[in-house]
C-alpha cells in the first residue's frame, strides 16, 4: 500500500474510535426532555389510603397525531396492518379511527363506530376485523367509565 492510503485509513480508524469518547466528554444535552406522560400518577386524596393508579387518559383534540395513534392503537393491536384492495386504509387504521370516535364521544356504540370494518372471516384468524374492533371498543368504553 502506498503511504497516503495507509495514512488515510489510520486517520479514519482513529476518528471512529475517538468519536464516542468525544461525544460523552461534552456532557448531557442542555435541552430539557419532553414531559413523559407515561409516568404521571394521580395522587391520593386525604380520605383514601395510598395512591390511586388510574389509566392514562386518552389524548385530547390538540394532541399530536402520533400520540393519538399510540393511545388508540393499543386497543387495535390485534388488527391486520396489511392493506386490502378496494378498501380505504388497513383494518388497523379503521379500528384506530373507530376508537378515536368512541373516545371523543362522537359515537356511543362500538358497533356503530366499527361499521366500516370487514365482516368477512379470514381463515386462520380469530374472528373478523369487525368483531375484533367491537371488542376493542367495548374495552375502551369500560376503561373510560372506570
């Protein structure tokens, strides 16, 4: 190898080896991390003995789209994420939309909220997309009413 090529390789290897050490030498970032909503707890009142652990409330109208999808997507995790030809969106996306309607009280019945889901049974899967959505909607309503 030529001297210049060896020098370039050695300099590159040295730079890669020192990069993590230089990053740690700067200390933690000075920016404040965003609030972690997953660790919020409601504190007990003076009457109760101990702390109450309530489920995390559903995000409001001003919340970001990823926050809404994460909250409602938890209930729809059994739905397929594969796109079906001729349908608008995936069964998972339709279920998330139905959960948002239930949470915001635009619809009061899970059957009504999930009406756009397919009622066709797929071999090897438990239930239909419609039935899984209705079950998830009922669970969401139960959690909200607790």
